[in-house]
C-alpha cells in the first residue's frame, strides 16, 4: 500500500495541513501486512504517532465510505495517560476526520461529567479519554463499548508507570473480543511486551528506523555549573536562546512554584503546569503558550508526555530526571516533525555522575560546556539588534517621522533610544562563577604552605577546642584571612597553629586572642609524633592439664541418682546443718476416717514443718462412692396408686371425694329463682313520660319530638337573651335565630335546603333513658 492509498477524506485533510510525505511510523502502519492486525508500535516522540494511528484505524471506521453515519455507540476508543495528551489527541483527530463528519467526544478528569455524558448520549464515533474517567463512565452506564471496533493505547509505557494497568484491564474487558487493538509507545520495555500479550491477539511488532538513534534533531548540552548558580544559569540560557517557546522541567511542585516566582519577578512571561492545578488552569496555561501570551512554561513531569507546543525550541532540565526514559520524553517536546531543538541539562558538581548515567542509558551524546556567561548573552543581544527585521525593512510611511527624530535628537540619540526600547522588559544577564565543563569535580589538594611560623594556644581538647572554632578567632585577632593559616593541630591541653611567615609579624611573640586563650610563638616545629609503646611481654600459657579421655572399650555404668546407690554418702550442704535424710513415706490409715487438711490458719499445724503432699498410693485410680455400713437405710420413693389429681375442697368431715362428671353433662339454661328478690327487667308498654320541670323552676319545658327548637341565645350577657328578649347572634355561622343564619353565606354560596321532615333531628341533646322505678 502506498501513501496514496489513504482514505480520500483523510488524504485531503493531510494535504490541507501541509503534509508532503508521511513519516516512517505513518508509512509503517499502512503496510499490507498490517491490515486488520493488532499492532505494537514503538517510535520516538515527535514522529507523528497520533496521525499514524488516526490513518491506521480509518479502514475499520469508514469501511470504504467517505462519510460516517450516526453512531449510537462509539466505534473507536483512544486511551491516553494524561489530560493534556488526551485533549491534544482529540484536536489532532478533529482536523484529520473533519471531512468524514466524525463526532469526537472527550472524557478526561477535571472536566464536567454531565457535559461529557450529554456528548456521549448524543452519539460519538470516536472517544478519547484518560483511564480513570473512562472507567467512571463505564461503571455509570453512560459509556457503552459493545460496538467498539478499534482500541488505541497511546503512550502505553507511561500508563503502566502511573499505575493504570487495572483500569486498562477493566476498560478493555468491557469491549468485544473482535476489536482491533493498537499500542503505541516511545519505548517497549519488558512490561509493555507482557501487556501486549494480555490485551492483543498475535500482535505485529513495528519498530521504526528512528528508534535506533534517538532524537537526531535535538542538540543535547550538559552545563556544569556551581550549586549556587543553578537558577542564574537557567536565566542566562533563556536569554541566550530567546526561544519562541521554552519549557523548564522541575522535579516537584514546590520547585515549580519557587522558580515561577523568581522568573516572574525578573520579567519573564511565564506560566506553570503541575498536578496541583485544576484542569481549567492547566488548559489556560497551554493556551497562553500557543497564543504567544507566554513564552516559558515551568512544569513537572506531568507535561513530559505528548505535549506539542508550537515553536518549542528549548527544553531545560532544572532538576535531572529520575531515569533515562523520562529524559527522552522531556527532550522529545522539542525537535518535533523535523524541526531543530536544544535540550540542556543543568548539572551541579554533586550530580555529575548521575547525568552521565542518564545520557548513557538514553543512548545520546551530549556536549559538555559552561553555561552562557553575561558577556555571551550581551553579545547575542547585540547580534539580534543588528539583525532585527525593523532595521532591514524600508522606511515607507515612517520616513518623515524618522527624519524628524534625526533632526531633533541626532542619529546617536535615536539609535540609543531604539536599543533601550529593545532591551526594556528583558532580564539582565547574570554573572556566573567559573566551572569546569565536562569533568568531574576533583577533590581539592592542599599545596605546600611554604615558609611558616608555629604558635601555641593555651587550650586543647580538654577545653573543648576545635579547629572551626579557633580559625575565625585567629583571623580576627591578627587581621588575616584563612588562606594565611596552615595546619591547626589540637592536642589534649594545647593547640599548635601554623601561620604564614609573611604575616607572622602581626602576632609578634604572642597575644591574647580571647579571654583565657593565649597565643605564643614557638621556636621550630612542634613534635606531633606519638611516642612508641613498649612491646607488651608475652603472656605465659595457663598450666592446665588436659582432661583424660575415657577408654571406649570400658563399659559405662548406667546413671542412677545418688540416693539409689548403695555406696552413696549423705551430701553435706553446710557444716552447721545436718545432712539431708529422706523421711519415710506417710502411712495412710483407714479411709473412712475424715482427713484434716492443713492450712496456714490452722493453729494446730506445726510451725517448723513445711507442708508436703501425701505420697501417691499404688492404687491411684479413684474409688467409687460406698455408703457407710452404719447408715440407716432409706425407703425408696414409691408413687401412690391414687395419685390422680383431685380438686381442693376444704371439708371438716374427712377427705374430699374426687371430682366425677355428672352423667347428664348438658348444662341447664339459667333461670331465676322463684324466691329471688330481684326480678328481670321488663320494658313497660306505655311510653315514658316527657320531662316536665318542677313548678318552682324557671327552666323552659323541653320541646317535643318533631317540633322546631326555639332559637338559642349566644350565652353571653352582652348579646342579650334572657328575660324574654331575643338573643343576638355571636357572629358565628352556627348560631341561628328564628330559623335564619347570621351573616352572609360563606364564599357566596346559597343557603342550604332544609332537611326533610322525616329526617332525624340532630339538633336535640342526648337524653339518657330513664331508669324504671323500683
């Protein structure tokens, strides 16, 4: 397959972008043997891997067509390790698949989840995201991979380093097994090869020619600077190269923030990029670099993968990376797509060996040199002024104003003003200390001190004297520097100091350098050799006869304790105590007699004899309980024959008879006794008389049943009522007078119809029935 066999919409997009030919990795993925197979591709950073897998998966997406139809589920999935790389891949695929009508959705951490979900619900052909956010969408059922045709793992080695293996397995398990899996990585270590076996089926390994020689378009420079000139060397590097865009890599976020503040104070247009920033802040920082509003980016290794910035010509390693792979990925931000770039390593003396190991592991050769000095930066500025495009362009419409400036201020003044305006806003170069380039810092060898005079100090180790404590005191006392002081030898009680002969006159014959510390001049040199010790007399060997060995042929006696031997003599313990004689075993009497157990509280216990347990009997097995012979026999319990339960009846004339059920078991109905004093209640035939008040009461008679009750008074004195006067309504709708309701009907409703005559009268009070008279 040739380059012209690319799908027509993609070929048009490449031509519009200015592609004249494909890169080696892009041509490799279009080879005939790669069609439909899983690929494991390794290529250096900046070789066009994004466009490579974009054109490689076009066959599965387009299937010979020029336009894509609506897709309810994604057909392609690209997984990237970082947010910035995922968004960059989405931008690249956007212009590459613009003619096909492909809809591309992104799922990255730090962005609004609901916005991403709506994009997926509307339908997307290609989804680009980071492992963590993609797994969230799958678990929440907002991302369906059942129709996935192609899966791409970009920068697979970085995803393993960041610990995304479990997430990758979860994502790919949700996709069908018939998918095509493409893995792209700058390096293919053993872990990536094992990952390919798990995720791919019979993958084809593609290795581009550029991988054998890393970054041929990048110039590596190792700058050996002193530890205190590390930041100054970074400032001079930025001023020396004046790159359109530069990136400075630091190891930690703290170093990023510190360097950001220092460079901002010096007038650099700088932004930061680290993990502590939100996704919106990181996106704004990268956009500032693309728009030209910022020229320097200070970043941690989070930006080392896949970031493609226009005009990025300089990469500075302020802190050396941890391994060679990180060095390659950092440096790969420059020298992309055939452009040239510089990767500079700031190497203090303490990290010289580490820098050599990193370069050797990355298989690159660096040029060791000094950091640009202030004079070199100024010379570079002068050359840029002379080559400034404004000086080479014709005067044009500004000729009259230029002549006016020359007439008013003169050529020298106008030229000086132009130089000052050009340098305005640029940081002044820094003066650096000399450092040896390309060589390890050798230990300082002390040269011969020359002619000198020795002095004695009246303090030594017993007075807690130390060389670092005495050196500044001697310098202050004589007004000399430490270079004019030779050896300082601290002894037990005194200290010897070597002073240059040229400045020895400042001390004279002696002086007090501090209260209680006197410095006296010596004649000659002190004897600092330790006295030799006399050899110690050899120690005489101990006269110890060797222990005779037992004849092996003689039979050995069996071991027996001393008390069991016939010839055993009592073993004396102390002279004032008798020898130990074992006591006879205690004779146990009749077992029937009770035994008395000795306790310390027993007054009868012997005070001088310790308690000893009784010897164990031969028949040690426990005996069963046996009853004493003299005990009276006890009758066994026998159940009585008439043991049936009987009801309790208290009778005085003998035991109660057992209960027996009557033959006529049916219960008789209750009938009142004829001689009973109380008769059953019988309702009277004549109705109860109505209640009539007594003659001496002024209560009104109760209305008969069926008659309409008289209107009630409100019960309040202020409403009237009583003494035959009609009562006022209390203002409540429930109070009526003369059959009318007071007030207007509620909500304008009409008066309810009167109840029928046969309806039950609910206005009467409840009257309990009268009790019959006795």
